[in-house]
C-alpha cells in the first residue's frame, strides 16, 4: 500500500502530483481512497521490486509511505461507512 500527502498549491506541485499518481496507476496500483493506493503482488521479491520503483518516482516535496500487508490482513479490513466500490475489489 502506498500512502501519500503531496503539495498541490502551485502548478508545478500539481503536475508532480498528477505524474506520481499516473505512474502508480500505470504500474497496477488502484485507488483505495484519496492518496491511498494498493497493489497485489505475488511475493516479497515482487514487493521489493515495486518499492524500488516507487522510490524512483517519489516527488521532491511531500510525504510518501509504503506498507506491506498480507492478503489475509487486507481481507480483514472493515468498512465502517459508505461501502465497497465494485472497481476497488481485489478478488
């Protein structure tokens, strides 16, 4: 999972934000909620590969955090408000 908080005050900031988000989507990440993206990987080697990729595209400003969770842990997420959106299901 990728969590990010990037500035969007200037035109350059917005461009960097959009490019980062576009690159995440191109590499198979899907939006869970604003600024939270997730991708399923097969194993720890794949996870490490995507970690290196994200490190290579991180914008100069803002904060980006990565967290690896197992499928079992992810399946345990409780949705407390709203509900699941069909496009965001992983199974």
